[in-house]
């Protein structure tokens, strides 16, 4: 599991006074990139990249400018070139869950831009 801090800024707030729902997708992407960069060496990062094919979001609680949040993320066992990433966005103090997100990512070869089977080396960096 990887824990990614979230900073809410004024521009994240929508007309209803809470965090705009689109920000949750931004936080998922930021957490996924930070997680990948923290576990993959430079050669692995240069040879591969990830693309999103699907997001599923369950919004459970509204977040506000003063909310103190963190994204906890992990990946599940891959299937070919496909991997699912789970993200729980929660309060850092009370551990109240604000949202649960499941995102389907595909691994692509950086040169060919084609899907690439997720091998044991990549699985191991996430273990």
C-alpha cells in the first residue's frame, strides 16, 4: 500500500462549497504516478507507461477546503496487460472514508505504444 498526501486548494472547491468531484480523479492519478515513481527504477519507468481505461468511483462524503485527506492506494494481481488500482480517500485524523475508487490501467511499451504483458518484475515492485 502506498499513502499519498492530498492538499486541497481554493480552486478545488465548486459552486456548492465542497471539493469538485473531478478532483477525486486528479488525486487518483497523482497517487498512481507517485506510487509508480516510488517503486519503479528509472529504466522501468522509461520502458513503460500506464493508461487508464476505466474509473469507478463511490462518493461517500463531501470534502471541504479544511478537510485533511490522504489517498491510500494499492494494485491487485494483473491480468495480461491490465491491472486494477484501488484508492481510498480518507480523513487523516478520523479515518472517515470520503471515496472509494477502482481504476483499470493498462501497461504500454514506451517505444511501440502497444499493450505489454505485466511481467513478474513489475508485479514484484508493487509487492
